[in-house]
């Protein structure tokens, strides 16, 4: 019998990370805690196999409309953008999104509400780009949260 080695690669995600000048932004996104409804708290790269099972889904995408381009906006502007995002998710995915919260453990940014939907990466990136976001969170069938950069590859 001939044995072969099979390499398992992490899925390549669309887009590219921020330029070097935005390294702080990238590190902040990596360090953030992403709460999904009452299902739990996600950390980028940390497996969460029970999350998808608990929600009864195969994919999960988290996106916010708050503070596009990582530039702080007023409460009214953020709330209006989040309402538009919620309506778009309802219309395009046909689901009511789960509420979430993106939290900076260092406290440099205020917590941002997020919306989570059981859709694939492509649709999540469309939403992120449409609302001026640098990145979204995608959890694929492996149950590992990953950042997906909204900037074109």
C-alpha cells in the first residue's frame, strides 16, 4: 500500500488585508470578540464547532454597518445604516439576522452591533463592501471564524 500525505489548507478568503499603514486596524479586528446572539463569543482563528450546530447552520457571516471605513460616525448615522443592512439581509437572504456585538477587549473602540446570517462568504462580502466595511467575519463548515477582507484581491 502506498501512503500519500494530504495537506489540509485553510480556505483562501477573498480580498486582501489592509496595507501596512492599517496594521493596527488588522490587529484590532483579530483581537476583537464577536458575540453572536446568545450562542456564544467568537475569536478569530479559535474553533467553535458547537456554534454552527447550535444555530442549525453550515455557514455564518457577521457584518456591521457601523463606522464605515473604520471612521467613527454619529449614533444616528450608524443606526440608520444598520437598519438598511438588516433590511438588505432580510431581502437577499430571506432570514431574520441574529443580533451580535463586536467588542474591543482593549476598550479603544465602543462595542458595535453586528448582524449574523447563515449565508456564504460571497454574499457576506457583498454586504460588507456595500456598507463600507474593511472586513467581515465568516465561519465555514469547519467552525473556525476567519476575517474576510472586503477590499478587492
